[in-house]
C-alpha cells in the first residue's frame, strides 16, 4: 500500500486553496446559490410592496475629507478613511492602499438608472494622495466603477501605482485605461509584495459578472493586507462559509476586520453575510481587534431599510462585547488597538 504524505493529507483538508475553473466558470469554495431569474421573480413583489426607508428621506452630509491630513503619517501607523459602501483608503505602516474605489454616481452599467449614491464622495479623486496599491476585489458595479477607474488611470499621480485584483478582472481594468504592466491578478492563496506590504487573495463565497449573462467568468476574492506592524482583513463580498476560521488561523489575528453587513436577504443569504453573519464571521476569524462594517450606507441594493444593517450590527456587537469601528464617511481616522469608534453619523 502506498504511503500518504502527512503534509499532503493536511493540505487536502484545507479550505484555503486555489480557485477551480470549470467549463469557463469559476466555482465557489462550496456549493452556493447566487439566485437568478427565479430569485428575481420572488423578489419583485417584495420590492413592490416594500414599506422600508430604503433611501434616506433627508439629504446626507455633505461629508468632506481634509486632504491635508494625509501629509502627516498616522501616529498609530494605521489610519482608515471610509468613503462609503466598501471604498476605503488604508494607510498602514507607511503604505497607502485604496480598496474597491467607486466614486461613480450610480452602481450600475447605466448613467441614468440604477442605484444612486446617498451622498457625494467626500474626497475628490484629484485630491487623492499618492497611492501604492489599488485593490479591486471583483467586477460588480458597486466595487468596480468604470468612471472612477478611468479617472484614476489617467492621473499623473497614479503612474507608479500597482493594481491588484482577482483572476480575469485585469482585462476590465485595462479596458478602462490601467496599464497592463501595472496589473497583477491573484488566484486564491496567492500573494504579492514584500516585508513593507504583503497582499494575499483569499476565497470568498460570492460571484462575479457585470451582466446576467457573464456570471462567474472572473474571480471574486477577499484580501489579507499585512505590514511590518499591522494586519487588516478585507472581506469584500461573501456569504458565510467555514473557511473564515482557517483564514483567521493562518493569516490572523487582524487589527481591523472589514466585513459586509448590507444588501442581505434570505433569498440570497449564500452570497451576503448581513449583520448576524458578519458577527459570526468575525468570531470565526478569531474575534480579535476591531470589526469594521462595510457595504452599507451608500446605495440601495436590497429590501431592508438603509439604516437597518448598521443598527442591527451595533445591537449584536453590544450584546457580545465586540468593538466596532464605525467612522464618519470621509473622516481620516486613526486605528488605536482595540479602541472602538462609534460615530453614529447615520442618526
């Protein structure tokens, strides 16, 4: 009988592995329902009869980012500026990383229809400080904005910026003006960088596609950002899956864990965490550091009220003693270890 290498046996059990591409489609790390025409049929009457405050009744903001703040490095070594939804500027151990930039007016393929921003971007793109890396997790419109990418790609200050994304998404970035030599596509568990900043693409439970007809053609990922001192997990979009525990064990603990809380519903629970799922994932990831709710407060993408995700996650976090990190949009805010931030700007 042929002996089995213990290391190979252990790796075979791992949930963290390269993505599988079959029949021109990427597969989720476990069987996943993403919804289709049948889900849309079920959801339509719920939309038509919805009484929730899905968009703010009164204008929000204006929120303004003082770009002059970026001239001084954060004393703690870690400062985040949440621009709304999932777009976040991360200043970590001397490096600057912009996550899923969407300054577009709508999260839509159309300029005249589709989910519209609740408030204007707090920082003009031309005022953006120099960036080391832009990370694009997947190709959905609320994470990859065409006009945003075109503007950034054309800025002189961005000529030396590296772009890191999931497999297949580089072609879209190149189409929007990003130089191919500046783009690195990562498979799950692949890393890029050095001791100053390492970026690792990790599995998430979601899907891709910029229409109903090209789903799964490109990959979707979460990311671990590791510097000499700090460690951040960007969950991007994902439903619950048991791989969170292994991510925390292998790549954690994290100073800040960014997890989505909005755009959830029972009809598509496999691909979006929601408040309860975010807390469950945070605990599975190790429950250390700060939980930063993302993917809320900017676009109407679901059936729930626009404030419901953040209010619910605050209640759950208080019950469980979890430190939340919820800054005001556009306000550069230093991360102090285990110190919560609760701006309550939405109230």
